[in-house]
């Protein structure tokens, strides 16, 4: 069954837009008629985005950069109706007692601090929207401890918990939900795991459809949820 969404007249800010998932999310919202503001730390020349998308380069671990970007989006597009926090990364391979504090700081900065700062500065504008919504990327692995990637799991658990708090603090004004992927079918993951069953992995486009749903009127009764998007992975 094919599902279409109508985001005409809505401004959507997508962080981490330069990555595979971020790019898929941007395309999905453009297809739905949204005005899309795409943000990432990477150089604009290294980002391939659809026509009509406005790109904002900034470090979303830096509060000044985040504040300036959100205000620029509001000034250019008249507001923010949805925030999609895609910015994030994975690192692992060592047990807790062998993990560098630099890895801890890096993962909490990229996975959690970016989501916190983007939400903090977008929320006042999202409250002014009749459709205000936040969707952030947590992870299936954040639901339990595991071997070798404890800090990643903890940072993604933080995303889920802050999402639940945003939903509670903004009940009736802004909806906030998290998605819970496992392994996503991206070129980088295929290269990292060449012998895995790639057909079992959800694509960025499939996950983007769930994000669109969570930002649409169709999910108007859903807030504070952690939604599985790992398919057969």
C-alpha cells in the first residue's frame, strides 16, 4: 500500500541531513510538499540535496551554532513546524574499562547533545505551530546493555528519555516521539558487514516514511513513544 503525506505550508528542520538516513528523510518531506531546512556540519559541496532545500552548515554540538541556525530557519521560512533529529553516529568495539573518555564525550555530544540543543531552541517555535512535532533517533540497542558499545547505547537511551520528557512537558502543544532502528541499509553498513543479510535491513526511505507518519496528522494521538523501525534486522 502506498501512503502519501501532505506537508504543504509546513517548515521542517532536519539535522544530520548529509548522511544516508538524513538524506532519505529530506527527500521524503520534499515529496510531501514540505519546505525543508537541512542542517549538518559537513561542507555544502559534500551534500546532495533535492532542489528547493535550504542548507544550513553548523555544528549542532555548539549552542551558538544551533541558536543561529534555528533563528535563520524561522526568519527565512516563517517558523518551524517539525524538527527531525537525525544527527548521530556509532562507535564501539571495547568494553567499559577499555573505552577512552574521548569516545564517551564524542558519542554523548553527537548523539545526545545535538538532539538536546536542537530541541531546546526549536521548541518555542514548535509551540507556535498547530502541527508541532519532534522526532529523534534513538536505537533498539538502547533498551538493554550489551558488549562493546555501552556508551553508544547509553547515549541513545538518553535520546529516548529526553524525548519522553519533551512529550510530557509539552502535552497538548508539541508531540515528541523517538524511532528505534537497529542496522540500516546504507553503503557504510554494507561495507562494515559484507556478509550480513542486507535484505533484512530497512532502508533509509522506509524509515523516513515512519518519520513522516510521526510528523503528520495521522499520528495525532501519538506522543512520547519509542517506535521500532528495525524490520527483520
